[in-house]
C-alpha cells in the first residue's frame, strides 16, 4: 500500500491518502498535547505505543461485533483505516467521576456513577470543544436524530465491552472519548483512536493512573505507563 498525499494533521496523528480510494493511512506521532494544544511536548515512543494499543483495542472490539475503521498495522507507527466522513463530535462516557465532571459538579474523583453517563462535545478547536446536547447536535446539522441514537447505542455497547476487557487486565475504565464517522455506504462506525490518550485507566489494585493524566498533571513519564498497558493487552 502506497502512502500518498497528506490529508490532515492532528495533534497526535497525521492522515494520508493511499493508492486505494477507501483506505487511508494513520501515522501516530511522538507528540503529547493537553489543554487544547497549549501544553505540547515531543515524547519519543508515544506514537508506536498508541498505534499498537489502538490496533489491539479495535481488533478486540471487532471480534466482539463492534465494527470500526481499523484495518491493519503496517508499521510500528502506522495503521490502515477505512475512509470515513468524520462526525464533528467527541463522545465521552463516564463510569466513575473524574476530570472535568468532578470539577464541574464537585464530585470527588473516584466516585462510582450509578450508570454510564454520556456527554457530547463539539469538536472545534477554535471554540475549545464546547459541551453540547442532542438538540444542539441536531440544530447545527452535525448529525440527524437517528444518527444521534445510533451513536449513543454503539457508545454504550463499546463501553460494556471495554469495561470487561480492561477488568481482565486489572484496569478500571474510569472514562473515555470516542469519535464516529460515516463510510461511503452511509454506515456509522467507530473511528479515530482508543488509547491511554483518550481514556482514564486506573490500576484496579493501586488506583495508579495508567493514562495521559500523568502528562496533563505533570506526574511523570508516560512511556513506561503506556508500555505497561500495551503489555497487559498483549498478554490478555
Ligand atoms: P474530561 O474529564 O477532561 O472531560 O475527559 C473525559 C475523558 O475524555 C478522558 O478520558 C479524556 C478524554 N478526552 C479526550 O480524549 N479528548 C478531549 O479533548 C477531552 C476533553 C477528553
């Protein structure tokens, strides 16, 4: 598969066209960002780890019947993905209070929530990704009512599978963010990445952070921690 023109540069990935119309190539970068890009550092080895972690998780989800854009790994930092039209939404699921939820509502971090709480954010850097509800999504034409329902249904299924998967490897899935896209056939599928950059993962025994909060909160080096997550996934 040939890597052709660069289509998109994100904070942690570059997306290229390939010689196949419906296949793109995602290159994971050695770059860490937080605070909507205000904090930014080169972190050697991060691209390789997130490429591999996302690949393992997307393969696992596909085995459990949750279709997604992942096709295959082509190098340590690159993977082939299906071409989709991305929906400009960040869909967050919270099983346990942490991060912005704890801050906004004054709930102590680590408090179990009685059911998974879904939140939507408008994916727009210029606006700082504002919080939004179903009606905002609909009125702005980001997705139809049916598509919103489909996104919610799939997100809850993804959460159920991931909570179980992480439990098997001694990790509590506190919260995470997913994104969706529509294929040329109009099918809504999971896209982007699922990695310690996009999830809060706490060790089940020690409650140690195994995720990007290490970077966001200046708690140390993320590389050994991301490596630990990859090793646990590989030994599952
Ligand atoms: P939050 O508590 O900061 O709102 O984050 C909730 C979860 O979503 C957390 O696992 C990190 C993830 N997330 C992203 O992946 N990208 C983002 O831009 C934001 C705001 C959160």
